[in-house]
C-alpha cells in the first residue's frame, strides 16, 4: 500500500504527542538531509507478531485503533521505520474491512522497494533492512523511492519527479 501524507496542521505535527515521531522535521526539511519517507512493516502470514527492531509505541489520538511501533534511534537521513502488529495483506482482511483489490491500472502487488538517498552508516536500520532482504538501498544525491509492482513483468515505468520523489516500475 502506498499512502501519501502531508502536514495540514503544523501545531499538531509539533505537539507533545506527535513530536517524538519527528514528522514535522521530515516534512519541513524536505529537500535537505531529511528523508521524506516512512516504511511500515507488518508480520508475514503465520509469523509471530514481533517488531524486528527496537521501537516505541505510537497511538495517535485521531486514530485510536492504530498502534505503530516506531523505530528508536532512527536518523532523519533514513526513512521512518514502523511496524504494525495488526497489519495484514489486503486480501487477508476480514470481509467487512476488505477494500477493493482490483486497481484500474491493473497493478496487483508491491514486489520491490528501493530507497535511494545519502550514504548511510553501516549500523543504520535501513542498511540492516536491506541486508535482511526487506528492501533494496542505494546511495544517491537525492531522496527517492522506487516501487516495483508485479515483479516488473510489463517493463512499465512512471517517474513522478519533480512533483514527488517517486518512481513506479511494473
């Protein structure tokens, strides 16, 4: 799933409850060293629901059913890493909460993620997630997110720059 976020209320983004997420810094420092991306992991089907990195729990007042485990000691130069224990594949959602799975574009499944940005320290969480095969990571002059759908079998490409630092491959 791809979700685009923006700051509508700067005071709320800087509030005591939200401050620790550093969302304000990620949004207000876009174009500098701050990564504008966040990656939320969910447990694989049938696996233990355990966050794969040291984290703290964030429960926004506006979404009382949402509990995110946010990575501790995660630098602003890398994506914000989160884990959602209750997360599941869209096709595994209960029928009453299932969203349509057929997209007009024909895209079905996110099969690859590549995070591009400044050279990261070997001890960073992003490098660890790349070593574990969760994502790919490359160094580059600008922050960029490359998303591959359906294994890239159709050899399609859509570059959303300069509006968004995002490229789709399908």
